C-alpha cells in the first residue's frame, strides 16, 4: 500500500514507528479525497476495522476449497480490479519508468505475494483468530528492524519495553508455560513470518519509492497488478486448476480482494488524509479483537483465556513501540 501497498501503513497498520513524519508522505492521497468524504470518519474507521478483522476469517473459508496460492491470487486480482476501477473513474495514469516498476516488483513480493500466501498456508493448520493476533506483531517487527535499517530511528527505553512486552504477549498467546501444547508450530511460524514481511517491505518502499510521483492508489494498484502476475505464475507452477467453484469459498475470496484489499486501502488513504496517520493507524489495535470474535462466533474456534490476554499484551507492546519522540 504504497506503501504502496497493503498494509502501506505510513500510513497503514503495520508501518514501524518513526520519530518524525516519513518522507514518503509525498505518496499521500489526492487532496480531494478528504473533501469527497460523505460519511463521518468514525463510521469509516469502524467499517475498516471490521473489514480487515474479517479478512482472516475469509482466508480460512477460502482455503476450504482453494489452494493457498489461489486464495492469495484471488485476493490481489480482485483488489487490483477494485483500485484500477477507481483510477479509471479518476482518469489517473499508472506509474511509469522501468526503475519504478522494478521496485514495485520487489514491493509486491514483500507486501502482497509473500505475506498473503504465508497467511493462507498458515490458516490450513491454525485458527483464523491466531493468525489475526500474529498479524498484530508487525509493529514489533517493524520497531526492531527500523533500529537497524533506518538511521533516523533511535532506541528508547520505552520502545525497548514495548518490544519486550510484545514478545511476552506472543509467549502468552502460544501458552509457553505449558510447552506450546495445542499450537501448530509450523502454522504459527508461517503467520509470524507473514507479519515480518510487512515492515521489511515498508523499509524497502521507504528507501526506493518515497519520491516516486503518483497517487497512492495508482502505485498500489500497479503493485497489486504485479503481485497478480507473480501469484499467477506460482499457482500455475505449484497447484492444479480448481475443478469447481463452491459458493461461499468463492465469495470469500472475492470479498477478501475487492473489500479487504481494494476498498479497505482506498478507505485507509482517505482516513490518513482526513485525520492523520497516527489516529488512522489505531485501526491496527482493533483487528485482532475482531478477528478473534469472528473466528469464535462464526467458525466455532476455541478460545482459551491466554489468547485474549496475550493479544492485549501484544497490542500494549505494539502501542509502546509506536511512541514518537517530541
């Protein structure tokens, strides 16, 4: 999300904290986006939280009929379709230049192709609620990586405390005191690796695409197009074409792409423009709550006391890592 990118979280939910506004705010949405808003930002904030929170449930349903690569492919395809429709209506061009598209290729791999595929594979063996909680560790990974990769980020006691607290929360969710029993290690590792992809991609985009002209929608739409081609090749190489298209898994994949990836990014850019990235980023802390609630109520997933408690600790740690210096 231009980040370009899904999660663009300069903007978006998994962007690592920075001590001052990142230079890639040149990718901020067009000025007319905020003026065009007709619905109160609190309503749109709530809708965005629900859409992204339900994404993990939609992935779970999608994998009941389709291979993980195919679920990820449908997600980026319908997401790209939604954003390209917006560009067509606005008459905005796609980015130009071989160098820009080369960077978009890497950004698509790190921010879409890899994490979307990893989450889909992870949910073959772990609950959607656990996947949603693992996604909330992205700010923790981002803080740790930014200290190494971004020279302007400086460690503080508060941020180190947040990192340690977040790690404690992960151990609580996984039930470390009882030997991680009942937790699929491989699926959990894949989900955590997926969450790590976002801050890695964010750092790459920040270094390579921050000064590229064009709206976030155009850059993100182009990125999703590239990711579609990547996942199309991977699906053709490693999976067989589906022989049927069951209703609910198919609708889940379409909704995951058109709503959870296309519409949600467009809505997030509008929120960033209207209320600023700091407030808009707070949507991150509602996602695991909604993902857990949806998984328990709609999919019948089991919920033990350590899951919500650990998730709360993870979110508290993530909040501390997002603290900015005055």
